[in-house]
């Protein structure tokens, strides 16, 4: 694997881990939340610099259903991340306190809630778009190549179980209310253990990875049957 591809994978992994960390605000406090958020900003910029060719090719070639799906997810992720980073900078009390920003706190708080939860959902979908690549790398590292059939079925059913549990968590935690900004504030459980919170968020990540991955597979299959390039 080329060095650039390795760096991309590392950045994607760090961004996913960073976003999961940030969803546990009540566990770590505001200072850690801001510093990890600032690190995410750096990773976000690096990610888009490394993927500059994608932007160059947006207007080229034919837009098949799978390509449209990728484009929509990528644009929405970009928009949500911009929203959460802008609002985080406006509300900053530590890392970006030196910036001459005044007012707009109420709007920034609402935008931060929206941006945070939509970023989590959309980044999980984005991760699912690349899941075949990650699974291939893991398969080589784990030397599963001699049992492709078994591993294929095992991964599917394991992913399905995680996805189902993720749906249960999504409903139980009422994530929809935050996605639609039904509440002015997010009510956090400061007594919840880190293990429980992150297992739940990993399960929800698994749900959206599973959905995105298999939508991509269906769209690719339709393209192949239709003879679309």
C-alpha cells in the first residue's frame, strides 16, 4: 500500500475515534472537548488536502447512482463538519478564546447540537462507503484469505446484530430529537460509564456503516447489470 493511502486511512481512523470521543462530552469536560475538537479541525483540513483529486474530478465523467450517493454523503459530511467546527470556535472558552468573536452564542449552541449529531451520523455513513477497503486490509492482516466464504457470512451476521442493537440504542437515546433540534439543550447523563456510552455509540456507528455499505453494494450491482460504467 502506498504511503499516501496509509496516511488517509490513519486520518480517517483518527477522525472517527475523535468524533466518538467528542460525543462523550460529559465524561471528559470542556477543556479536553475543545482540544480534541481543534485536533479534529487539523485532521479535517489534512483529509481534504489529501483528497484534492476528488474535487478536481467532480465535474468529470458520468454520474451513476452509486456516484451520486457518494457525492451526496460527502457534501453533507462536509457541511455538517463545517457547522460543528464554526460553532465550536464561536463557543470556545479555551483554545480559540484569543479570537475577537462576540455574540451569536445562542445560534452557535443550536448549530453545534445539529452539527455534532449530523456529523456523527454522516461520518458513519461515509465510513461505510469505504468499508470494503477496510475489510480487505483486515482480511490480509488476519490471514482470512483461505476462508473467504466463512468470514463473509460471519461478518454479515455480526454486522447485522450490531446494526440491530444500534437501532435500539438510536431510539432509546432519542437521537432524532437532537438531529431535528427539538430541544434547546442536550440532556447528558453525568453518571453514565464511559464503557456503556461508547459501546452504544459504536453500535450506532455500526448501524450506519452497515446501511451505507450495503446500499453501496446494491447500487454497484445495479450499475453492473445495467451496463453502466
